[in-house]
């Protein structure tokens, strides 16, 4: 099942900061994050119900698999609306930020990215952590099903 | 009066609950070393302390924290009340004052109870005169960190002095002193300051909690309340000591606050009674009590386990000793006990700080042959600004570096018969950039001045990347090293964006960058790199620095300044180290006492 030409990583969506919905209006509608990797099914965090504001925290861990030829993945912060989901902001995460040739395996990277809305305007920051997994640490990836296990990261 | 909104923000920030208190306390640890290294004062050296403790001897001193409050202060603001901040000094034998710490600024309050505690070392055998000064901080400075405030720009509200042992020997451990003018005379009533002393408990346990409320009463007429919580501990000697205050959540009757962290030092024991008060924030300083409740850490833990809420009460206005139970409730959404290791815990267990230096060889420094050059080597042996910075910082850091081999580079210089290089080895050796000891850096620097001609422009990108690569490589061999790159420069940066990109990448690595500015150039770009104003650095690709790992100090401030250059440069380093190791859940190494 595990593909040979790919890498596995443990991705934790920690939190986002200073999100806003159109203008200065605060985000009130349960923001959540969608992880998009080319040629894989999307994975989604659950909505953040505790912190219903512009600084949501999720602390949810995912095991994701990225084909060798893919150089980045995308994170989208979305909100539930009557008319479906709305993208609040998105960020591209280049794999080179955590794959540099000198990083040891299992190094815990803390990374933050600027989120931009559809018009390319700045809209908050997303904080994540990433750990590359050694091959023998591979977990069985259940394709197509979200495997978000809520986990409290202490930092 | 309009446009004051941004100023209110400073007053709405949280105090004492985000762990920054611990950082401050830890920073002291290093500053103390700095003090001994630079002025060889009477201050206790932590290294000496370790030596004693490893031999089972306890030196004769106790660490004490001072809790300050004042009453009936003078009112200097016309439209509102004074915004007081207290500063604590130790008076040295020659009468000069050494600053020990500052409280936060409390807005519009003539009877402030400060939350930020001041750490002092109590020596049993030495008379330690202390001076307490109170200032009214102008509204336009409210968003600056208090340590960056220039005290001479603030209104002086009065000062008082006493000897530390006076406070410690009192049964209540509290002393109230009348404030007087600077020249010692008391003109009219300037109010008084109360100092309460408590011994610091050596415990590393801390509790992290997430608090929220529901159904709070509305105290604002046109919008909803702007609630914040203040947690106070009931002291053994009676009275309550405020220990932490959350940030203000605007216009919300069901507020959720950011996690707050209380150390054993702050809350005492799990049974120690605490008072939690919920206020409606008012920019006039007249915060309205929404409700309060008496509890303890033990009770809060229970609330968390049972997912239950505790009702707020409010003292009844008609009957004394009668309290009205309110609908508003307090909930505990998260409760974790954790160990907070200090900077010294890591260092003493074998973590190392590895020192690296980069020296500016751009032409703006002036011809090294001429006495007005920043690179002029004085035959009399007096240090130029570069030598001074290398010596002072190196002397402190080398102490934490076991092999004392330091990478040393130059940038912006032109090699003999070669191109301009933005990262060349200071020792002129192609194969190796390491030199032996601080003396080795000094020697390499002097010889490089003969072989390298000054050129330009000023680029940091390559230097920072080189340091980052070394830091990253060490990760694969040994994860107990933290790197400190010292860049000494005179000039305006030409590659701001490239430097930012390099610094953002470095924020994910065990690396801090200290920048010393020499000469009289405009250092505005350096202030941008040192993200002290809360703006995180952003790279051209949209990546953002995960932590602040840059510190900039212009050396010209040293001469007029109240703290030494090294102190200003190094004081954030323990905090930066701790954010790195704590976020990765790295623990001090298992103790192996050397034989």
C-alpha cells in the first residue's frame, strides 16, 4: 500500500492568528483547515468550536504522504457558511522548508505562514509543526479517510 | 482624544500569565553573569553558585521577589489620571544606582497594584540599600515594552528608599514608605509605596490553564462588557497579592482567554486560596467588577475534570457580609501540570551555547590606518568599537562553550587580488573558519585588517545562511547545542529582504543572532530585524518567523545608557533559547556529575 516514491510526514495544524472575514468583521463561523496535496484526497481538521474567534486553535495531528515529485502542499482555512464553505485564507508550504539536506529525520519543525485571501490580501498567519517520518515508522495510511487525531501539543 | 485606540491596546495586554514572567526571571540569571564579567561587582555569579551547589554547599543568599503597590499618587495627567510604573534600583557603595527591574504600566490609576514582580538577591551579610522610583508613563509610550522606555522622558512621581533587610525582617514582610522628591525633601503629599517581599521557591512545576466564562453581566450600555480576569493569591500574612491578569476580550459576555501559565511561585500550593475577579475593562482605568469568586488551584483542577462551572458572586450593596450569586460562570477548559526548566537547568545539564562572530569590512568604516576609522587599531592598546564588542560578548559567551573554538568571518571586504566576499574566513585560512578562544578572534581580526581591503556593500544574507547551515548540521550529530551569531556592523543593510529570508529560516533552527551597531549610521533597518515591537519577520515567500531570535543593540547607546551593551544584547538570549527547547519538548540532559 505504501508508495515507494513518496515521503511520510506528521503534520500538526496548531493554530491561526488574526483572521478576519471581509473587512474588519471577525470570523465567527467555526473556522477549520483543509490540507490539499496534489493527487491525494484532501484532509480536514474538525471545526474549532472552543475558540470561536479570529485566533482559532486546533492542535490536530495528521499523517500525510507526499509523492516525491510534489514540491509543496496547500493549507486552506475555511469557514462554514449557509451557501457552503468559504475560504478565509490559504498558504502554500514548500517541502524545501522542512526537507533541507542537512535536517535530521524526526526533527520537529515549527513553521508559520502568511495566509492570503482570494484577492491576494494578507489575512492572518497559520502555525504548524512538521516531522518527517523514517520509513520504519510508517503508519498505515487510510486513503481517502481523514485520520485527524486530536492531540494536545504542549508548547 | 480620537485616535487613542492603539494606546489602549497596551493597557489591555495580559500580565504575568503567559510565561514571560519566567523568562524575565531567567534572563536575570545571565545578566548577573554579565555584571560580574564586565564590572566585577558584588553580584552573585551563577557559575560560582553551581560550583558551590555541586559540592553540597549553599552560599549565604536567598532569592526574593518584591511585590509593589502604591497609593495616593500625584496626578499629572490633565484629561485622565497618571499611568504609573515602578522601577527598583540597588544603590551601590559609591552611590550610583543599578536598575534591578521595572513593573508594568497600569493605566489611569493613582492606587496601582503592580503584578510584575521584581527579583532581587538577598545577601545576609551585606547591607543592600534599595531605591524605588515611580514614574507616570506618557500614553504615547504605552505600546512599547517597559524596558525600552527612556525614564527621562517620563514624569517623575516620587521615590523612596530602604534597606532590603528592613523588609525581610518584618513579620508582615511588608513596608510602606512615603514617596519624596528627587532631592530628598517631601513637598506636600506625594503618596506612598508598599513593598512586600517573598522568598522564591525553587520549584519547577507550573500549571497551564485555559479559562472561559459564560453569561457574564452586561456592564456597558451600548455594547457588551469587555471582560478580563485578575487572579490574586491570599498571602499567609493576610491581604491579597495579584499574580496574573488575562488580556481583555472586547465586547463579549462569553469570553475565552488565551492559555495562562502559573508557576508554583505564583500560586503557592494547590490549597492556597486564590481570588479570581472578573472586570469590565474601561480605558479610564475605572474597571467595573462583574463578579468574583474564591477558589484554589485544587478546586480549578476539579472544575476541569468535572467540566463544571463555578458561579461568580458580587458583594451586595445593601447588606454587609452578604453576597449575591450571579448567573455568570467560570469554566476551566484546559488544565495541564508541567515542569518548567530554567535556562540554567539546561546549561548545567550539558547544553552548550556555541559562539560565532562576523565582522563588517565595508568601506564606510573608514581607512583603518586613520585614527577616526572605526577599525583603527590604537597602538596604545585602547580597544576600538569592534574589539570592544568581541571582547565583551565573547567573554560572557565563551563560558558556556566547552571547546572554545569559534567560527569567525568577515563580510563586505575585498581579498588581496580577489573578488569582494560577503563571507570570508577571518583567519585567512581557506580550509577552516574556526579560531581558538576570544583571543584567537581578536588576533584574526587584527591580521585580517592587514590583508583585506574594505569594500562593500553591507550584506548579511550569506553570513546568516552560513551560520544556519552549521546550526542545522549540528542537529544531526548532537541536539544539545544552541548557536549564537554575533554580527558587528557600522552600516545600513543593502539586502534587507534576503537577510529577512535567512532570519526566518533560522527561526526554525537552534540559532540566535545578535547584532551590534557601531558608529553613527541610521540603524532603522536593524530595528525592523529585531522584532521587539511584536511584528514577526516575513520572508519573500510568505513564510513567517516562528519566534523572535534577533537582538539588535547600537553601541552608541552604551555611553549614555543605564545598562551595559552586553547586558542589553544578551538579556533576551535565555528567553530565546527557552522558546526553542520548550516548544520542542526538549528536556535537560540526564545529570552526569563530572568527577
